[in-house]
């Protein structure tokens, strides 16, 4: 039970008592609810009064006898103390009606002071709760924890019947329940809230303003009046949750009786809604960041696996010198090159570029590489190898999936090189400063399951250089939107061969020329180069 001294200290009560005594010119005492004096009297004429039951105000709040006039001091309808005025030999002061009137003013004054102190303490507690809420929001990373915390704290600080938080769906057409405190399951299952059908929510989300409902049971703007009546909901406040001008949802605060939310309550809920919206977005971003980090780790692992599909070292074959360079545009790429050991005394050379980039391209790259290796070890005929690889790709792909592939087999005893080109940028065979483009073959892989490819053959000579690359080299762009182009590739190759670079040096020189041309422009495609020099 609240006591008068919980709100006003004894020194203040003493000052009030002395002031009242001076004004009324009769002894006045301020007592507790039971009638016991709280402060020393300036006169010894005051006598004790009969107790009043705790927290119960009498039907007639004033007690008026020939020698005593008293009035209760009330806070929220409950007695916290009593003020007593004694006649003290001045009977006209309590018989002419001024005594009770003056006493009621004194009791009302103390009651107002008590009430203002009570409200002030409640506001301080609410602000302290808001401060604690800020700390919790700062530490919370779980989206549901944030929502549940907001709903509970709103009910606690406003002393509401219940609270519901609804968040916009991805298409912003529906407000979906995300957190509830002190509302029944039956009320929660009343039906959906579609923004276009809810006048209140549409206004809140469009204007960003708070909407007050005096009585949910008969307000025509309320969609579910009967359900509100069954739940015992009367007044309600709908507060927007906005973050940087973007609506995220609404907080609904329900009261079990008619209640006009004062300015402080509205400002407090709005502050909680604003902090809650920011915390929700932060929690969402944190969850997305965690998911992205997990995906990034998985991609890094997949990238490691894919890089192991690329030969770590070129083959060591007498009379042949190899060099290669591979770099993907993203963590995962769609290019690959391969050296396939084929008995007897043969080696397969392959370079491939899958359409697109990223995860799907990398999966197709791995599939094509596996298919090529499987068929190349069992079939020598170039056309049949590409036909089998093409069928495998066509059996399990999207319409937009295709790949370019150059595949050749070198008999390194006779140096006979047999090849077929499936739509790939023609490899360059440089002999005596003359370039031959190896174009024989046909279309790209993955378009027509029954497509057939032609093949050709040439005998390599000492000093010949075979240079294979993907379009990430020729299509590299500078800041003027000019591509490096096939002509510059050929010129860089000639310069490197004239300088008598080995195969690795040839690859590095061409790469340097490309980077010198593009500058700091961001690379937009995977890049693969393979050079083979006959020595």
C-alpha cells in the first residue's frame, strides 16, 4: 500500500502543516492513513484519530465533529494520509462551513503534490526503461529476441493490456505477426491484416503518423471489432516502425479500458518504435552478414577445390616447354585448362570457357572437365570426344548454359598435333613469325545434342609456339571501353617470342601487356592462358 511519506518527505510535510496552521489559525495535523501524526505539532491540542481501513476511502470523505474536521489525502482513489483540523476553541471556523472547505483545499493540494511526484517517478522509470532498452538493442543480434523484447517492454512501461508487433511481408502487402505479449491465441488467429484493406495501418505506414483508436469495439476503421470485444480490448494506439524513411512494420498497444494516451506515453512508444525499427534492421543486417560470411567461407572452400582441378604444375616432357596462367573473376570461375596424360606417349591439351560466372559456371566447368577426362581416355577420335561431352552437357543444363572448348592431342614422339575447336577463340600457332589460327571444329557445346565437330592435324616443328587463351584476355576493357582485342594478343605474342622468352615468360609478357592496356579497370571475366613451346 502506498504511503504519503513514499512521495513527500517529512520536511516538506512539516512545511505544509505549518503553512496550513498559519492560514487557518487553528491547529492542523498531517497524518498517515491510519491517523497517526507524521510531523510534530506546534500545539499540544491535537489528539489521535480512529484508524481507517487500509486503502479504502469513506463514502463521505470528510469527518466533521464539534472539535475535529478531517479529510483524506487520495492517490488514485486510495487513501495515503489524512489532514486534520481541530477547532481549538474557535467554533465558528468549523460551523460556518469554511473549515471543511479550507480542509478540502489543503487535502487536494497535498494530493496533487503526491500525484505529481508519482507521475514524475513513473516518467523517470519509463525513461530509465528506455535507456535500458537501448542497451539491450545494442547488444541484441537475434531478430526474434529484439521483437519479443520490444513487445514486453511496451506492455510493462505503459501498463497496457497487451502489445503486438506486425512486420511488413516481403511484398509489403501484408502485416505479419512477429511478436506478441499478453494476447490470446484466439485473438492472434482472427485473420490476416492486408495493408490495402486496413485503413488504420495504411495511414500509419503511408504518413508515418501514430493513429489512436478510442474504442476498438465500434470503430469502423477496425477490421475485427467482434474479436477485439471478445479479447477485452477497448482503446488502442498504432505506432509506425520506420527506419531511414522506410516502413518496417507497426506496434499495436492495447488497453482494457478507455484510455487517452498522453503526450509522454505517445512519445515514449514512438521512441521505442524508432529504436526497435533500427534494431530490427541491424539484426537483419547482422543475420545477413553472418549468412554471407558463411557463404563466403563455403565459396572459399569450393574455390580451393576448383583450383585443385587446375594443374598445379605443367607436364615435364622432353622437347616441350609449358607455361600457364589462370585467375577467376570471382571466388569461383568458369574457365579451366587441363593436361591429360594419354597412353601411349600422348598428351591432351584442353582449354574451356563456360558461359556466365560464379557458382553455376564453376559447377558446369567441373562437369565438363570430368566428362572430357572420362571420354578422352577411352576415345581417340576428336569428333567423338566432343560429341560425347556435348551430349553430357545437353542432358543436364539450362537453356542458357553453353561452353566453348578447344581440345587437342599431341603425340610427343612424332609431334603430330590433332585438334578440334568447339567455338573457342582460335589458339595461335606461331611459326617463323607467321600466325596460324586453329579454327577447325564447329559450334559451341550445349546447344544441339546431335552436333558433330570436324578435326584437323598439324606436325609441330622446333621453335613453334602454341598459345591458347579464353576471351577474358581479348575482351579485357580499358577505361575508354576499348577491348584488348585479338590483334594486341597476337602482337604481344610476337614480341615475347622475338625476345626468346620461355613458355612461362610468354604468358607473363602477354599478361603484362594486357594489364598495361587496361590499367586499374576492374576485371569483368575469368582469364586463362596456356603456352607450349617446342624446343
